[in-house]
C-alpha cells in the first residue's frame, strides 16, 4: 500500500484496529496527524486507541488537544470525560460529559457515563435522571437498565427497580449482578420464591461470588425458610457459616429453622453461639420467648 495522504495512514490504522493491534494503529494515526493535524476524526481515533490500551492519561491529553482545535466537538468532550472517569477524576468528568451533552444531546453513552459518574460521587437521584435520558434515546441499553435498576433499589424504590432489572435480565439472562440485585429486591418485596430463583441464577452464572457469597447463602436460606423449605434453608445457613462463622444473624436464623424442625436443643445452641458473636442478651432472651425455648 502506498501512503500518499493522511487518509491512507488512517485507513491502515483502521486495519490494525480491526485486528486488535492497537499499538500498531497508534503509529499510523500519529503519521496521519503529522501530515494533517486538522483531522478531528483521526485525533479522536488516536484518543480511543489509547483508551482501549488503558492509557487513560494519554487518551485524555489527545482528547484535550482535539478540544483545543475543535471546541464544539461533542465527542472530544465525551472521550475526555470517560477517560477522566477511569482515573477517578469524577468532577472533571461530569463537567466534560455535561458539555458533550450540551453540544449533542443525542449521545446516549454520554448520558450513561454521566449517570455513572454522578453515582460514584453519591448523587444518586441525579444519576437516575441521566440514566433515564440514556434510556429515552436507547430503551434497551443494558448497562443503563442495570444501573438505573440498582440505583432504584438503593433508594428503596423496589417496584421500579424490579421493572428495570427484569428488562435487563430479559436481554442478558446470565448477568449475575442483575440476578443478585433482583433477588434482594424480591426478598424485600416478600417474593421469596422469585428471590430463591434469582439467587440460584446468580450462583449458577458465577459460582464464586467472593465477598457476596456469605450474604447470598444467608439471604437465600432465609427465603427457603419463609417458603417452609427447612432442609434447603439449613443447607444454605451451613454454607454461610463455613464462609463466615462470626455473623450472629446466621445463628439466629438457623435457630428459628431448628425450632421449626423440632430440634430445640440445636436451636438453643445456636442462640448461645449468636450471643458469643455479638447478639445482645435482651435480643437473645426475646428470641427464646418467641421460640418457646428455655435458657440453657
């Protein structure tokens, strides 16, 4: 291939990008800009190539140069905004993303990224508005549905959360984050059978839930117990204890199941274990009265 123009170098860079060879693409994009530094799309491609290679500082610098040369380029502000967010400069990112949206309100990803940044700085209600703007432009945007659903859940708006999480799971049925969040929403809405199904799905999609595993077995066990599935509840509580034996709540819950199964000695033993792990004495006494147990 003969390289007679900046566009020739840019086309060659696209070939390398299509093969995932971003370091090589960078070289040809730089050659193109050496020949014609006014090509905004080439400079944007250079910025995104740095971004894909996770060199977010270099990406931000390239997008900044694009903004210097093309002050009304919404995609340059969007690019710099997401690069800033990757280095946790959320306030700067918010400013750039708002400017991108002002210049072009139809960039759905800019609305989504703005929502994500607002969420990171604790502005949950503002993030809801941004996610909603994204979904107005792209009603089946999976990350926006998941993010708005989880934000609704955090704000206690569980029915709204259920709608968004269900739409997301319809699109990505094995997304363990969505399944796990919907399980907890269903638990709070006392939809215990649905919660068990979603916990099952989350564990199937990702058997190793890390730090979430303990609470998953604890909460699925509670749902099994509320469904009258006491053996399944016992199994989950035992798994929860294997993962963290210092959470008194699991002993409290298991004591209730043991009492329902007629194992009063085991129930009393679990209340004693709960006391050792921090259950207040007055709560233990109240629990014994509720379960008609005598103090050992």
